[in-house]
C-alpha cells in the first residue's frame, strides 16, 4: 500500500490551492502529497467563473498567475426593474472553469505532487496513525486527509456529516452575445435583482466569458442564483430565469441549461471532523453570491499551514477566526437581508449609491471596510429605509 503524509481529496481550486501552498509556501516534500480527483481534468464544471482579486492575489503570492483564458471584470452593474446603478472598478477575472482548474492542477503536478485524476475516493477508514483511503483503483494510506471535494463531498458522507437544510440553487448557460450585451462585453458584470419580486432569494447575472468553443471571441455567461432561504420561493426560480432571458431576447427553450446546487456557509457549518479538515465548498461558501472559487483558494492556504505542521488540531479555530470565514458570515447575513421582502432598502441603497457599490466592490475583493465606511453606509441605509 502506498503511504503519503497528506491526501487531498478533490482537485478543484480548494485541492490545488492546498497542494500548491503545501509545496510553495510551506516547503513540504511534494512527493509526500497526493491529490485524488474522481474526474479527469480538464473536467466540465458548471460555473460563472468569477474569481475575485482576493483569490488571484493569494495565487500570485505563490508565483501563480492565471495562465488560462479569462476576461477582466471591470465593474458592477446592478439592476432591479427599470432602475440601474453602475460603478467601474476592478473586481477580478472571469475564467472557464475547465481550463482554470486544469491549469492549477497541472501546476501541482509540475511541482512534483502526485496528481491522480480519474481516481475517486470510495472509502475512508480511521487507523491509529492516520487514514486508509479506498479509491476506485487501489488502497492508499495518509496521516492527514483534506476534504476538498466540493458541494457533493464524498468525504463528508463517509464521515457521516449532515448536509445543510438548505443548499443554494443555480441554473447557468453560455450564449453568444445579444444586441443589448454591449456593456457586458465592455467588462461590466450585471447582477439583476428583479427576480426577488418573483420570490427568488437571489439574482440573475450576465458576465463576459471567453467563448466555450475556444478562440478569442467573448460570450456571455448567464444564470440565476437562488439562496433558498425560504421553502415557498424555490419553485419560482426557473420561471423567473425564463422571464430574465426573455427580457434579453432569449428563449429558455433555446439554451442549454445546467442546474446545480451549492453548499453555503451556515451558522452550524463544520470545518473539521474527526481530524479531517474540510476545505472550500466542502466546508461552505458565499451565501449572498453563491460564489466560492476565491474562497476555496483562501481556505486552501490555511489548511496547508496546518497539514504541513502534521498537527491539524488548530485548523478549526484558525479558520473560524480567518478573514475569509468572517467574510462568508457577513455574506450569509447580507443574503438574509438583501433578498428578503423587507430588504428593499438594502437593494435601493446598492442601486442608488455610488458609495455603497464602491464599498461592495472593495468588500468583494476582500477589503475589510473601516468604521467610517460602515457608518456612512448605515446612514444611507436608514435614509433608503425611510424613503421605502
Ligand atoms: C452554476 C454555478 C455557478 C457558479 N458561479 C461561480 C462564480 O462565478 N464564481 C465563484 O467564485 N463561484 C461560483 N460557483 C461556486 C464554485 O463553483 C464553487 O464554490 C467552487 O468550485 C468550489 O471549489 P472547491 O475546490 O471547493 O470544489 P470543486 O470545484 O467542486 O472541486 C471539487 C472536486 O472534487 C472532486 N471530487 C468529488 N468527489 C470526489 C471523490 N469521491 N473522490 C475524488 N474527487 C472527488 C470533483 O471531481 C471536483 O473536481 C458557482 C457554482 C455553480 C454551481
């Protein structure tokens, strides 16, 4: 049986980030690390592909500049009904997930990590000195296991962990640009809150994306995110998406739709169980946006530090106190307010105030908002609440 020091289950952004931080930032012998992924990369991954500068900077610190095709996110356009508020600013990039994830995994492989894609985890047994992992090909052992296996995490299931009561729901598609897509093609990312009035807890989006057919053309990645905060609303999601597409000149019957779920960070999210670290979406991602790529990269940075010490007992405490998990908690709080029936003032604030959108962009990119910025936002929120 092959023995490794560290087994990383899942080769998405969380798994690759953990492996790359282990080798490049913590000086761990790459040959002591194995990454298992049940799919062979490049693998298909339904996604909007938005990666904030927060995640890109974490990768740049370990010498990784994204080598896959991308489009810059050059601003934010927020919409609700006829109202629109636009702010320019750099938010990050939009990538094609198959290319982005494969490039990160290939970097781990080039660094000397044993990357086994096309080999899934099927069993996990606790031993006195670590874990025995049964894969679809053989049995291996490792002292430390990192669960980086995403929304449907097999490790969580094998550990007997419960799923959150409410996962987020998304539908996504890519289309060639339509006549009205000029602002999106210029780099603006559009978030449309109109579906909130149709009982969806979320937004419809249009992002510029490299064409899924390859080449230099820019397409539009579109979809709907439903944070699924209350039972009654879920059924309306697809109908609302149909209306949003129709407003852009597209028929829902003419596009290939991909339904998917996300695991949000919730108050009782678990970050470690029986000595196994949960990393990225296996732990929980952003509830207000449904996003998790940058967050997975940031979780990976923390998990690598603990795995490298061969002592993971401090992971739970550090990750809970980390900026990324505090950010995810703030996002969960925002989701409950922005998408709620009483959330009109929050949405109007974002639509009408340049200052609020600017703060939103900085927050999205990982900046902690100072006390003065928070007081200004609160004042404007109260003003919008009175107006509403
Ligand atoms: C429609 C949609 C749109 C999205 N849009 C965005 C967006 O624009 N921006 C953003 O930041 N986030 C977005 N997200 C969320 C984002 O895709 C995830 O949060 C992110 O991929 C999490 O990274 P991860 O590495 O934790 O998990 P994943 O990327 O899911 O990687 C997990 C890996 O584990 C592997 N795996 C699973 N089971 C096993 C097993 N048994 N053995 C071995 N390997 C296994 C899988 O094959 C997979 O490669 C979107 C999600 C959806 C569904």
